[in-house]
C-alpha cells in the first residue's frame, strides 16, 4: 500500500503540472514550441490539433487521481489508527490543499518548461480517453470550458521570425513589421537629430537673412531660438511663411509674426508614445529636452516613420554612408552611428551606460575630448581598434577609422555575403 502511495504521489504531481502548463497554452503557442523542439514536434502538433480534448482528459485525470489519493491515504490511515470520520475529513482537506498548491506552483512556471511534460501529457491523455468518453456520455451537459488564450508578445515575434526565415516574408516586409513591434523599446533620443546638427535660426538675427537661410535649407519646419539654442521660442512652418509672403510680401513679414508654438517632449519618451502624442497634437516636429530642461535635439515625423519603413530620401537629400569599407580589415564609420547598430554590424559587444553613439563611446573611453587633427586609438575587448579620424572644433568626432581583427573581418565578409544571397533569394 505504501508503494502505491509513493507512485500516486509522483503521478499526481506530474499530472497537475502537465495539466496546468497545457492550459497555459493555445494552439499557436504549442506550434511555436513544436518548431523550437523538433524531437517533440509530432506530439506537440497532436496536442495542438486536439487541445480541447487533451485539456478535458487531463482535467478528468486530475479528478480521478484526487479521489484515488483520498481513498489511498484514508486506507493507510485506517490500517494504523482505525477508521475515523475526522481522519477522513482531515485527509480530504490535506489532499485538496496539495492539489491547489501544485496548481499554484505550476502557474509560476514559464511556458517552455512544458517541453518536459509533453510526452507525459500526450500518453496520459491517451490513457484517460476512454474514461473521459464515459464521463462525457454520462454527463453530457457538463462541459469544461477551455479558455481562449491570446498569443504572448514573444510568441508573435517568434512567428514573424519563422515567416522571415521560411521566405514567407521578404526582407522589406520583415523590417517594416520588426520596426513597428520594436517601437515601444526605443527612446526618442535614439532617433533624434542631435542639437549640434539641427538647423535652427536665431530670432535676433536679421530677418531677411534668416528667411534666405530657411529657403536655402529646404526644410518644412525650422525651430526658432532666442540667443541660445536652449531657449526655443517657436517653430517656423515654411508653408505658412510662403502664404504670408504671397499675401504681404517678404519685406513686410517677420519671423515672429509667422512662427507657431514649439512642441516639447522629454528625450526619454518611447517613440511609439511620441508618435501618438504628435498625432494627437497635430505636430510633425518635437523638441527633445533633458532632465534639466536643456535642448538635446529634435525629432520629426519622418524620423519616426523611417524606423518602420527604413530611410526615406527625396531629391534634396544627399546620400550618406554610415559604414564605408576601405580594405578587408579597415572601415570608415560615421561618428553618429548608434552603439547598438555598431555591435550588430561588427559582432562587437561594446557596453556603455552614458554614450549613445560610437563617437560618444570613444570619448567615454578616452576620458577627454580629442583636439582637432589629433589621432588617438581605443581598443575594444574583441580587439577592434577605433581611431579618431576626423575631429571637428575639438568638440565632436565626425568619423572614426576602424580596424578589425582578421577573424572578425572574415566573419563580417561572410555575413555580408549571406545577406546578399538572402536578398537575391527573396527578390530584393
């Protein structure tokens, strides 16, 4: 009898976990697991195709084992202390607590742990199929509701990646979808035009010269500041400027007359929230502020859309190369290249808590700003050498010369070749 009790304990423990973990999945998530674990693919596919049936069978199995446990433990107790109704009641309560406790523990398990119970759930479902059929036959009006579960975020992303890898989604489609679903992970400061690169006009300058500069730059909106770029006083909408000029003439209008209020947001706002705020406020240009209220840069609606569809270029844009390969191991890279993009491009693992760009990383490692014309080197943990190539005014590094170790250079060439083959296969 004691041996049966031990066997029952292990069986009940596994049944509760398998049942709860199966209930935590839907058909799509089971198919995702099937793709991730090929050895269990057939069983997982069968579970996915018959999810409602297997959920009911495991539910019946839990009930059966619960009743069996009460009888088993009551029999053991009776053999030692004799039959007593209070003992039976106490044992029933303990059994109930045990099953509820196991249910609670199973809920805390991550979904991928289900792979350890796939075989058990599959064969237990087959074992209890006849008893489940009998229960449904005798109690046709009693149904166990199978809750409809939505896909988790990770499952959706994984399915999109599967579609891309299988060729169902080409590169452009995949990048657009990936851009949309990753918008909540990126802050506005990661896509902004830095303050130093942003074109702005000083309201105290000569009015005619300011208007000439605005027309020459071909921007649709231009921030206006008063003496200091931290003091943004408004934004010029070029269309509004031309309408006023058409009506009154350029000689009879001023910047102050046609500018409109600026739209300010914190630099840490996520770009999906920023897109919503810009749509709500009907603004297409946002001024980013740091925690002290200083201007750090600006973001346009076009910048946000480029995170989804890629670079948008028109006839006035000058083509720029972020990465230019000079030789097998040498590259020239733009100092404004984000650190994350650099890591992805060159299989590096640069870590920084203060710098957003590769130029910022170099300055962080040096501990000071290099002077104009000064050539300094920084070596990364992977052996990559970053050399200051073009320093402007001793305040910023415009370009960096990169030297890759031979091993990383071969890996880079191999990845570029594989990407080219994939693009050709997908017709891009």
